[in-house]
C-alpha cells in the first residue's frame, strides 16, 4: 500500500481512523474466538469418534468369537454389520483428519491473537496522541496485510462455532473484565479498584476541608 502523507492530522481524521480500527478490532475478536470454538468442536468430535471406534472394535471381535463358538449365523451377521460400520468410520477419519483440522484452527486462533492485541495497542496509541496520524495509518495497513495472510491460510469456520463464539463474548463476557478481576493478578501498587482518588487524599490532608 502507498504511504500516507496527505491526510491532515485533525481530530476529525483521528475520529474516522478510530472508527475503522474499532470495526477491525471487533471483527478480529470474533474471528479469534470462532476459530477457538471450531478447534474445540472438532476435538470433541474426534474424542467421540475414537470412543466409538473402540466400542465397535470390541463388539466386532466379540461377535466373531461368539460365531466361532457356536452362536450361529445371527452372531456372525451382527459382527459383519458392526465391522462394516467400523470400516466406514475408519474411512471417514482417514479422509477427514479431525485432529489436523483442529490444529489448523488452533494455529489460526494463535495468529489472530497477536493481531488482536496489536489492534488494541494501536487504538491506545491513537487515543494518547503520541504518534502522528501517518504512522498510525501505516501500522493499520501492515495489520491488514498480516490479516490477509492469516485468513488465506486458515480453514473455514462453521455457523455453530460462530454462535458459540457469540455466546461466549456476549453472554459469558470472555473478553470483559472488571477492575476487581484484573486487580487480582496485579501487585498492590498497580491495583485500581480500591485506589483512593488523589482529590480525596488532599481533602483528608487539608484541615480546611
């Protein structure tokens, strides 16, 4: 992308850029959480498939053993049916590697996590007004290029995963923390929830108040 040098660094220009960055940040938050949910869904499905493979293998073996010891044609027929189902299940797992696909979703989520944090830092830099607008625009363009590479190599997500991500972010508030929750992880010098405002301190110190 071409470098930016003609945009006037005005409050209105910064407000427009902030609006775009907020939209991008929100989309990346949802994409990151959706890929995480896709990985969770696929790993749960993989565990279920492996469990059924074990169960069907045991039933198949038991059916043929029973047939050998005189259980008759019905026992053998049951063993054949179950073994056919097991064969189909094994073919499914061979052609559709759930573990590998889950790992790709996990990698996409990891790549999106760092992009998400960079967007958050960019929004903070924009509000602090320490960097010129041109520098912020260039960083935004770089993030767009990084996002393009991540999305190009990421597998497609599902509607179910998106709904789970939406539920986690909106109802369970996965990305939302109160001051008290953050204070738990911080030393007392950095705590905010129970911090006494400076004006209050002066009021107590000044006997005229």
